[in-house]
């Protein structure tokens, strides 16, 4: 059984931010490594290759997507272990993403932000990010991975209602 959707939609000067949060009983550096080290990101999202750094582009293998295609991701900002900003352009359009980490009292919070020009695609995008973030949780705690079919279309109405 999957949990309830966590996404929130926040109006910004440039559009909307789709914000999803997960918390971990772990040091911030350990959670940072789960999202930035290729060997660890391969457990839930996909491995990456290339020379990482702000202003540089890496290639990420989207292992959960049909055909496990490679995707170019530009690293727009990197402030270890607190902030990673990425962007990409593909057939679906422009993607601007941020991972924001904070730590307090033995708990690390990961805020995942997808910057959207408009909220029209939230019903499609939100369930996907819920799925990927739950895969991160499963990779970290050893629980079984869920199926994307558990997220979409089941969560579509939740995200559409946020608009």
C-alpha cells in the first residue's frame, strides 16, 4: 500500500512550484550521497556519467522509464549538502528541478521542487515524482519498490485538484 500524496502546488512569480517532501532519520551527508552519487542514485532513479559540476551537463540513465533511455541534465547549481538545481529539455518541454536538504535533530528533510511554467501538467507530473521519491525511500530503508501503476492514475485527481 502506498502512502497519501505529499505534493503541494505553490504559486510563484514565474509560474508554480510543485513541492514534495520526504524525511529521513539520517545525516544530511548520507541523504545527499543518495541523490548525488551515481552508484547510489542508480538504486532508485538511475546512474549518471560525466564530469559533474555547476554549469556542466551529465547523462542520467532513466532506469524506471520504458527502454531506460539516457537523458542530459545540466547542473545549474550545487551547494553540497544542501542544494542541487538541475535542468533539462526534452520532447515534453523544459524541466527545472531543485533538491533542497535541511537537517535538524537527527532528521534530514528533502524538499523536491519542480518549477513549472504553468500547472496544467501537475496531474501527470506529480504522481511520477511521488513514485520516484518513494523509490528513494525504499532504496534507503530496504523496503520493496512499488509499481508506478500504484501511483498513476490513482494520484492524478489529487494533483489536478491542487490547480
